[in-house]
C-alpha cells in the first residue's frame, strides 16, 4: 500500500504493508517526496520477503539438498517421477480435470484407463494428463535456458491433440477468465510487449534476487499476461517448477484443495496491480510443501 502523508503542505510517500504474526504488524519504508517507482516497490516487496520467509527457505533448502545428494540416481529418478505424477494430477485438477489421483496414477504407471463411475472421464483429460507428465519429464531434464520458444513447445506438446487450433500459439485477441473480474491484456501487441519485458526482467534479476522470489513473481506476471487461449495456469506452474528445479530448490506442487485460495491470491494481486498479495499466498504454502516433502523423506523438522 502506498501512503501519502502531508506535513507542512509537503507530501511524503511511504510504502506500508500490514501483516499478522501473532498480532498485526507493519512493514514500512519512507520513500521521499516523489511517488515510488516500480523498482522501489519491487525492492520493498523483496525486502519484505527476506524478513518473513527467506531464512526458513534457505534452512529447508540445505536439508533438502543434503538429502538429495545422498540418494542413489535410481531413487532420485523414482522420486522425481512420483512428484511428477502428483504434480500432474493437482495442476490438472485445479483446472477442472475429472481424473482422481488414483485415476492419474493408474493411467501413468500402468496405462490403465479410468474405470467407469458416476463421473464421466473426459477423453481430453486423459490425453492431457499423459502429455503433461511427458512435458514435466522433459522440463526437469532439459539444459535449455528459459525462453518463450521453450514454453511454446511445452504448450504445443500438452495441447497439440486436444486443442490443435491454438496449441503452441500466443493468442491474437481478448480473453476472459471464468469467475474473475480481472481482464488480461487484450491485444497481441500488448502481450508481446509484456512478455518481452518479463523475460528482460527475468534475466536481469536472476543474480539479484533469491530464485524462489524470481519463481513467485514470474508466476504472477506470466499468468497475469495470460498469453494462451487455454492452459495458462498449467504452463505457468511448469515454469515455476523449472525455475525452482534448475536453481536447486524443491519444486512446488500446489494441491488442488488450495485451488480457491490460490485463485484468490492471484485475483487480489491483479486487482492491486502488484504481486504482494500473491507473494503472501505463495510462501506459506511453498514452505509447507517443502516440509511435507522432507517428512516424506523421513526427516523430522
């Protein structure tokens, strides 16, 4: 929140964010006589992240890396695949897939189609589930740097069969998000411009910010641009895990049960036109996700 105080007929600008940690606290910074720049606002958000979550994340990352480094290559591969199946289920379920977690595991591990139940299983859900796991496995193994070309290839591979008319293509017109008041940039010109700015921001700040912060902000910015006709959420969550994995952080499986709060965090961030609200959702859930991964490895925290 940007606060303006007027003293002796002079304006003073402050950045203030209120949060609850036992009791309500304020994180604030005096900016000066001029309206804060986007760079100042971003640095304010990063500094807030550092005091709230960074030390815990670094602590958990050290435990995680130590555990991973002591696993055999075959066990590491098995764990990455197991994560990929859970991630595939949850990311598709967030977008309305009809497949249960059991359906997903039977399909991906045994190529067994879901048994008929009261809920009809869509053929597109089955196809996209199998394609998503293949793209996930490609994502964790690729040596390519993050680029729009790489992202377009992921989109085409996931949706090439089910949505062939626009798979692997940036949209050329306006789009509306069901259940949201946020309207993404409507024109191809705006989309291309914003994507160029996003990738410029990404490579400019890779060495400046903690990798999890890069992942969280990229997540918010990319999904806000909404460059595809469909599949924006799934592609965004793949990008997030690409950034985390390539920088030796645990990947983030956003569980489908958090779907509503996840969408709410994005909606609030879009409404306020900066990522603070989403950052506030991302880190508590990401930290719990890491703790869950470590407990599954038998590590007591």
